[in-house]
C-alpha cells in the first residue's frame, strides 16, 4: 500500500494545504500589528510544512506531489506579490 493511499493522510495533507493558503492571505494584511507579526510567523511555518509535505509526496510515487507543489508555489508568489496601490507618476 502506498504511503499516501490512506484517506486520513490525504485529508491531513488537504488540511495542511488549506491552512497554508489561509496563512498566506492573513500574512498579507495591510495593517501592522502584533497579530500581523504572528500571521507572518505562521505563514513561514506553514510554508516549511507545505514544502516538506511536497518532498514527502514526491518520494511516494503518487500524483499527490503536484497538488502540494502547486500550493507551495502559490504561497511563495502570493506572499511576495505586490498587491498595493501605487502612486500616480508625474509626467516628464
């Protein structure tokens, strides 16, 4: 039986991915506060956990690694994307 064929492990993997995406959204909060610092720390922890889950699924010879890889890359890009408004530039 493959390592990730157990439904409980698949649901845990799904939960890890959802928590990772939620932590990415919370880390992008616009206001600086102690809660924002906590959310950023949680995001970094979730990014590491999703990355480790991706490595674990890549060695299991199943197609589950694709989902973990997709979530990992969405988290990495989503955390670094500049979503703020920019000031209009003055003409020459």
